[in-house]
C-alpha cells in the first residue's frame, strides 16, 4: 500500500497542524536554493510567483511564446470558493462534501478539505492582484451556480474567468521576473528529468526556436504541465497540450494515478467534419439558464422551433428532478449519449442535443419589463429585453457559438454534444504534492489528487491556484530544508550528460524514420481508438481490443512516421511527433487501468457495471483505492494501491434525483 | 446555414528564419468546406505539403477558440482577417468564396521580428508587463475580497480593458506599429481598480518607457488598432493612458 502521508488528527486541523510543524527554510538559504517549474498555467505561474516572492531562485519554462497563453486561459465559467457571501448555507464543509461526492468517492478527504479551506484565500488574493471579477451594483462580488451543487459559490469574470485568473498569476510572475527572482524560458519544452543519487536534480529541455537541447539544474522540479485530454485527438484542450513532461517523469519512476479517469464535458459544440482539429466548450454556466432537450420522436427531422413544447423531452429535468439541468458533468454527458444512441439525437450528424435559451430569454424579459415599469409588454419587447440580459451574462459564449456554427443562438437552440475536457488522473502525489520521485512535485491538472473520478465545474481553477499559491510554498520547504547543504550541481555531471544523450538519440531516431504517415494522421487514429473504446462508455472486450490496436499503432508510428524539416530549427511537426509518441504509450496505460477497474465510478463508466436505470455502479468493497501505476519496461506496469479511507463522509450511491 | 466547398489560391509569406530574406509562395487548395476554420484549412494544406515532401508553413496557434492570443496572421491586409472582433482561429471559411485568392502575411513590426514564416517574436509585450503591468501584492497579503467595494461601472470598464489577449493585432494594424492600445488596456485595467491605485503613477511611466525602448512607434490616433482588436478594446483607453501619463509626469509628488 502506498502512503500518502496525510497528517494525523481531526480533518479540520490537519492542514493547520501541518503548517505549524513543517520544516522552514531561512531567507538566506532560500536564495541558494533553485527550483525549476515546468508549465505556466494557473498552477505553474502561481507557484513561480509565490516561490519567487519567498526568495527561492526560480526558473520557469513553457512551450508557448508567452507564459500568458497557457491553456488555463480558456477556462470559462468560474472558480469555486467557500465564502458564503450569498448567505445560502455554504461553508468549507459543504464545498469539501460536494467535491468528495462529485468525485464519486474516489478522492482523499485530507486533500479535498485543504482545498476547501484555502479556496477563500484564493479569491482574496486574486482580487488584490486586480482580477476584475463580476460585481453587483453595491460594489461587492457576484456569484453563480455550477453543476452538482445547490449553493451559489462560483466567482466569475463573464465567460473569461480562466483568462482573468491567469493574467493575474502571469502578472505576479512577470513582476518576479523583473525583480530577478524568476528566470523565464518561453518556447522551451521539457524532455526529461535528471536524477542524481535518486533525487531530482534538473531537467533537459529543448529550445523550440533553435532545436538545441539545454540542461538546467534545480534542487527540486515542479511539473505544472496540465492534463492529457489530447490523447483523444479531439478535445477542448489547446493544440499544444500534451502529456510529455509528466510521461517522462513517469518513465523515470513517478507513479501515474488513475489514468483512466477522464472527464467528458456535456456541453461542447458538436463535430462538423473530418478536418476538425479541436472541439470548443460551451461553458457549464450556460446550464444555469439553458434547458437541454431532444424531440420525443425518434429521428425527428423538424426544425427545433417547429417542435411544440409537449413533443420535447427535457430528459435531465425528467430523470433528475432535484438537480435538473445542473447535474454533474459525467451524469449529463452519459444522459446525452444515451438519448443519441437511442436515436433521438438532432442535427445532421444526429450526435447532438439542444441547449435552449428561449425560456430564459422570456423569463428575463418579463422581469426586466417589470423592473422598467412596462405594463403589458409585447412579445417583441419581452424578447428584446430578455436578449439583452442574456447577452450581458453570456454574450461572449453566444458570439463564439455563432462564429463556429454560423447559427444565431438567440433565435435557434444551440446544438451540443459531450467532448473530452479534463483529466482527473495524473501523476500520483502525496499530501505534499510530491511524486514518488524525491524532489519531483506535480501541481494542478497534471496531478491526480483532488477530483476523484469526476471533477465538479469551477473546481479546476480552484485546485490549480490552491496548489500554486497556498500549498506548495509550505510543502516544498519541508523538503528543501534538508537540501540547504546541497551546492549547485554543475550540468557537466555525468547524469546530465547521459540524460541529454538519451533525449538526443530519441529525436534523431524520430527524424531518421522518414516513413509515409504524417504525425497528424497517426494522432487521429489513436484518438479514434481511445474515443471508441476508452471514452464515455467502456467494456472489457473493447478495452482488450484497444490495447492490441494501440500496440500495433505504436509499431507503425516508430517505423512509418513522416516528419519534415530538420532538428536544428523551428520545427513544430517534430515537437508534435514527440508528444504523439508519448500519447500512444499513455493510451495503452489508460486502457489497462480502465480494464483493471471492474466498477463504474464518476467519468469511468464500465458498461458491465451499471444500476437498473443506467447509473454508475461503484464497488466500494473492492475498488476503494487509487490506482498508481509504476513503469517497469515497455508495455509493462506494476499496480500499487493507495487505500482511500473515509473518516467523515460516508460513501453512498451518488444520487442527483 | 448553407454549406459549400471551394477551391482557393493562397499567397503565403515564407521565411526560413529571422536572418534570411522571405518571399511569397503560391499554393492551391481544393475542396475546402465552408464549415472549416481558417486554421483547419492551413492544416489541410500543411498535410498536403508534408506528403509532397515540402516544408509545411509555420504559424502560431494554440487554443483555437479565440482566447490565448497565439494566432497572428495578416489576411488580405487585415490582422486576423475580414471578420470583426475575431481571431484567426475563429475565422471560418464561409467568409470566403470559391475561386478567391487569399494573401497571408505575418505581423509586420520592428518590435516583432519574424521567427519563421508566419511566426513572430512578441516577447516585447512580456517585457512591457514586467516594467509595471502588475499590482505589487505578495501571496498571503490580501484582505477579504469584499472588504473594498468597487463600483460596478469601474469594475466593468476594468474588465473590458483586461479582456486584451496580447495578440499584437493592434500593433500589426497600426501604420506606426504603435503598442499604445495594448499598453493602455493594461494601464486602464489596473488604474480603474482601487487595488491598482497605489502604483498608478510609477506604473504608467515605466510601461511607456519600456514600450519606447522596444521600438514601437508613436500613436497618431488613426484608430486602426480598435478596428482590428479581436476583443474590441476601446481607443478611449488610450485617452485614459495619456491622462494617466500626464498626471504622473506633471505632478510633483510621485
């Protein structure tokens, strides 16, 4: 059994006790300790800024041209915090409980409680940095609801919350760059971790402009490199999102936790054709006011506005009256798939359902007319006033929809379908966010820790910033306090040399194949295997097939991939090839993990394990553990288990009815 | 929405690296769906080039949903192409017709040197932020988020300015390659908030100085930046910037 090093004692005091007793590093020593941070999204930028402020010597790396472009920027809806500003019964315990339940009882109580505790500090910190959250007329902060929750605890900045939070963290990071505490390396990709005597001592990275390999020393390395949703090819991730840094760490000894736990987001714009390169999310916040439906008749070819009210099936409201359209993401996604598979899907592909704003526009229009003292408003007036309110709340999302589809969502219901969005799995970390390799930490979406088998909306931003601003500044000191006698190790050390050689050899191997299949086409094929057999629904037979197909694809990749250009130049196809090669290996592990977990929980839905009405059926007796996979050799992994203990919450069948 | 396919001629700027001279190359693409995004059309072209053993066209892109600010193509003489309030990645092919010729160039500005083909170096923007585009508050210092009310109008205006994605279209659109819209958006975002007030004067001066050092041109009020901005950042922010700068430099105490 793996030990997560969760502090003893009462759940409410674990984190306080930890902070009171962890080792500290004095300011003079901090100046001599170097920390490498890979990735500059919410977790990476907030960690780099906070550690720089503390006085550590920080080096931060990102593959984008600027740290401000990390994909946290695309998060739309909001960030949760247990502030209870709405006086609606929220508390740290409620946020903790909702997150544990939302994660279908596959996350750690200790971690999640800490997350809920620091959530309020995050909002304070962001406001102090100048993050322009939405406000009410009295000048105080506004909140809205998100899925799987019955209180209003989500803070937001229109549909651009991730952008505003990231810019806040980015500015804090740039301030530390200006002060000389952080050195920033943009357009750099980490390609391996350097271990010396069993401890992490640096990284090998590639300058993406010149193609040169570089060695960097650090007393500790933090991977803040995001999720691996792009293993499915089509996802809501940015084109550059990849698993490479985490995967290299995995192959150097870091266990991979719950790789099969992926989140399929219910409200994305459906695929339109073969050329599709990515999918666009329509924020979960739209489910606050929008209603989801399909026609009651199969293969109904009528236009949505021609289908009368009593011939529409608002299936979420029908199946889950207590939470209605605001059920958690895994539940909403499966319900959409169920309707489409049964022949009720809409649009040309029949792989879509409607997200309708007509009712909300009417409701808001009438309220607005009342506010303005318009008696007996005409239906045009109501529509116009309602449109204005909806535009203020969701305007940028509606514009985005119209740009992509060419349809006006104020007039016609939006068509949506589930798409890969987030990965709850990631590198296994203990309570201190340290992986199984000493000195190697993992923060944010890249780790597996807080969301169990399903993440609730508006919790990713919360976790990324919690890890970076409020957790790692304490936990890293506990490790570095014992490193104050370690002098900077010159990068001419044989381990640096050896690791760089391995990295260079792999790149040369990739370039020497000169086959016939483009990287893109191989990636697409991997994505199709993963989506068909390890996607929203999985079964043992399909997973076994997928493992064989992925192994065959790997052979084909390494014998037939075609990469243009050369090594020593700006060569995005080469960058992509390295990432796809890693995705292929990860895909295999995801299928192995999904096959091993003979239960359904959260986003992991094994068709063999469901209740009579099609809900996920957990097996707490046999699977109440975190699967942590240790890489042994090519296509070989050992499974380690971390038992999950629930001292406070009593796991039950999750119900949103 | 009516879907259709089209054949197009593309004239694309090709440049091996920052040292070599560039040139236009002409490419034909066929059977492009009106439902594709502009960058997906480039994906199709690049796949074709790779298969023909030719060098694909390098371009910056990442989120493909109009928020990261990476994409940066100058299409038919307009930054981000013909649609208003739009980034290249959100531009869809229904903006074009069968038989069209489309000219694609990188951002052109001294402060944004070309790295390869359509990829430019925009790190000057990061250095301008380093000069003062922040509020100096260390982690852990904050008071309760509702301790200081911010009137909704200021908060909304601040948010509208903060929506800048740092793509550089304003610079590319400007005949002087001025970065005033970018700088003004950041100055407005922070100076409109009470939290940003203590550093108001030092911030604006430091950012303007850095902007000049990077080689961006002066503003001559043609408003081309506002027209090209994918996030509709208003030129009134430049008025605010000038006012902030005057106040900071003409008053005795800092």
